[in-house]
C-alpha cells in the first residue's frame, strides 16, 4: 500500500469500529471488546508505518476536491510531516492502552458498548485533526471531539456532578469555537484557500491582511479546547467522567488538539508580534495558576487535571517563543506520562475506595496493595517533575531552552518580551510542579493510620498497560534526543546546559521543600483515625461503582472530606490555600459576570412573555368572545323582542338625527 492509503485507513478504522460496536452492542455483545481494541490497535500499527515511511523527510501532501463551493474549495487533503506522523503514533498508543484498560475497568458496566464506540469515534476524530491538510476537514474532527467529550464526561449521568461537568465542558469549548470558526473563515479569505499548505504559502509571501485579528480569533478556540486561561475551568470538572476517559482527553486528544493546531499554523501567529505576546501571557498565567491550584487539591484526579493545564501552558509557551519542535516534543512526552498517571490513579482509586488524598494519607500499606501502580506512577511523577533522566526532563528543558534563546537574541521568531515571560513563568512552574508531584506521592503512598482495605488484585488488562506506558515515560527523552531530530525539522533536541541545571535544581528544591513540610506536619499533627470506611463493592462490577462512589458520593462520611492536618500543601500555601483549592474563584467570577446576567435576562424575557405578550394575546381573544356572547344572548328567537329592539333603535336614530340637525 502507498503511504497515502495507509494514512487514510488510520482514522477510518476506528470510525468503522465505532459504527460496528454501536450496531452490535445489544445483538452480539461478545464482539464489542474486539471491535473496541482491534481497530484502534491496527490504526496504531498503520500510524507507526506511516511515520517510518515519512521518516522526517518531505511531507506527504495529497488532496482531492471534496465538494465544489463556487468560491474557496473544500478539499479532502492529507498533510503529514514529521510532527503529524509522531503525534498520530502517540494518539494511537494512548487510545489503544485506554481501550485495553477499559475492558477491565468497565467490565460489568451495561453502557460499555456505547462507551467503547464513543472512545473509538473520539480517537478517529483526533486522527483526522492530525492528518488533515484542509482546515474545514480539520474543523469536522475538532467538533466531533467536542461532542464525544460531552457524552464521555457525562458517562455517569445518574450523578448531578457528571451531568453538570459534561454541559460545562461542551459550553465552554463551544464558547471558544465561535471565534475560532470566524478566524478560520477570515484566514481562508485572506489566503484564498482552506488548504494548510496554501495558507502557509500566503503567510510566507505576506498575503495576510489581518494577521493579528486572525491569530487572536484562533487563540480563543485553542484556549477553549486546550484548557488555557481563561477558558480552562471545564477541565478539572471533567474528572467526573471515568478515569480512562480522563487519560484519553488529557494525554492525546481534545486538549492536545489546540496545541497541535498552533504548531501546524505557527507562521500565522508569528506574523503578529502582538499575538505572540498574548500567547506568552496566556501560557504564563496558565502555568503558574494551575501549579498553585494543583498544590491545594485533595482529589487525586483534580491534581492531575490542573497538572495537565500547566503542562499545556508549557507547550503554548514554547509556541509563544516560536519553537514548535519543543512544543510537540513536550506534547509527546507529556502524553505518555500523563496517560500513565491517570490510569495508575484509576488503580489506586479502586484499591483505596476513594479519590481523596486526605483519606489515602490515613491508610497504611496502600502501595503494597497496588505495587504496579506504585512503581509506574513513581516513574510518571518523576517525568512530570522533570527529574533526569526521565522523559519530562528533556522535553521541559527544551521549552526553557527555547525561551532562553529568545531572551538572548539567538532567534527572531518571537519578541524578547515573550521569551522573558515564558522563561520566568516556566521556572516558577517547575518548582510548583515538582512540589505537587512530591505531595501527591507522599500522601498517596506514605499514609499513616488504618491498614488499607484489600479489594483483591486488579484485572491484568489494567496493570499491563501501566508498564507499556512506563517505557516511554522513562526512555522517550533520551531516544528522542538521539533518534528523532529528522522528525523535528532537523532541530537539535539536546537541552541547554544553563536552563537544565537551573530547572533541575529548582525542581529538586521543590521536592525537598515539600518533603520537609510533610515531615513537619506529620510530626506535629494529631493523627486522625480513618474510622469506618464504606465497604467497597466487590467483584468486577465494583470497578465501575467505585469510580462513581469515590468521585460523587459522600460514601466515606467526614473522614474522606476532612482536612488532612499532615497535608504539606496547607503549610506551604498558607492563607492562599483556600483560594487555590477553588481555582482562585474563577468559576464564581464567571457566574457573577456571565451566568447570573444571562439568567436574569432570561427571567426578564419570561416575565415579559407571560405578563405582557400573553396578556395582550389573551385580551385580543377575550374581547371578541365577549362580543360574541352579547350577540348570542340577543338572538332569543322572540319576535316581540326583535320588534321592540327595532322600534327602540329607530327612536334612538331619530333623536340623534334631530339633535344633529338642531346643532347645525
């Protein structure tokens, strides 16, 4: 097969698997799991073949006109360069691991067929975004992901939290998609085409008339999809969905789409210095704010959610300094260890029976219950904290090195102000990232108190994928440094010495500070007994029920929700802790500025509709009804009455005529 044919099959196979899974979910349930795993696994193999054939050489560029529009044509186009080839492999790897993991995690869930089909459709849409060479076709995949996220985040629709989270995710991302769509049309109008190659060609020749406006409109959509400030608030709430969904959204789809979109169209943004500064500020606020919020979270999944927001800030920071190689490198590295973190968290939640780090800190022996999750999560947290030689060290230092090059004038792709903003925020975030990673590890695996409950071993499908993802988390950085420059436009991936030493030193300081704070708080705090913990559901069905219970129900009473006096985050953040724990009240600000005015306007419209418009309509109907009643009562059928009325009317008319004549 040609490379083009293989590339077409990559998004097509998961789509066909999703359709078949939905059709056969009830009639032939035995085929659901193979239809969930095999098409995605095959797409992974094909994506790897496409990457090998592409080899970092000239991009695969093919197109056929999809439909005549009479003006700017829409084409079914492929554009696969080194970045696209590698990102597709990441999407296939994470999606395959999620599908395999889900076969055990949701084994007894009656809605598993629809869940697996939606995950496959989600994967297909992301493949379409990665490989598409036409902006309208890319938009189709972009929007399909938004629809799939709505259903997947709301998988546990019985709980109000899941319903609210799914609606919030849909509305916030759509809020960004409106200016994004306008920006796409403006870009195509200036460039004369929706084809990415032609758009980039127009940019190279100065063909954009409104680069700043277009870039800012597109950034709104990226901020919504990739959960960047100020449209990031939907992502922590999306943790109401199943843990495998969180892994998929955070590691390889949805949030990665926005970063990948900017990387693909980076020259459009570089055409506007103002847009690059705005991107740098957005990245800096996102990085620092999410790091502080993660340090204050009690829910283990919300810690990882804010971590994702911060790491996406690193990627957009790399793009703000004009280095898409560093951004995509960190996207690949982050995808591997973040998927591992979420899937390992799912195992830990099942074993502990709660999402609460405070409750876990009151359990002993939890790491002995889940040794696979303990060791693999340790690897992933070290990668997250950018400790060498783990993959996160190489990719994060490449971002800091790119910012350093801009500040020292070694590159002119971005203004120096953007470089300084990203560099300072990146170093501060490196400290915060190492701090909340160490805090999570200490509270989850070094608790003191009651023995952790034993719920038996997790299914093999849940533990095997952890080790599969641990391999790239451990070795991807060094492998990319030596073997992948061709896929990154020949860019040298070696980290800069100055930023490497500084970044690693800051990360180690963060770890040591948290460890010292933890030792201090555990020594000073009176131990809070774990108490009676709600019995965890037994058997495979418990894997489904535990997630809903641990996330949404107060099954553990005051124990799970009580503040942990041994939490080092409280000591380090001090009075800032209560503000950081609620995301610095940004949701409250949105409610005050947008939600309540809209609700008030809706109430006013309802009042006007019911009390004014309806009153007028009811009055318009009442008057004829009264007249009809009066006329009906006059029709008595009595001849004497009719003659009397005729004579009376004649007399009245005569009197009126006389009065008129006399007055004249």
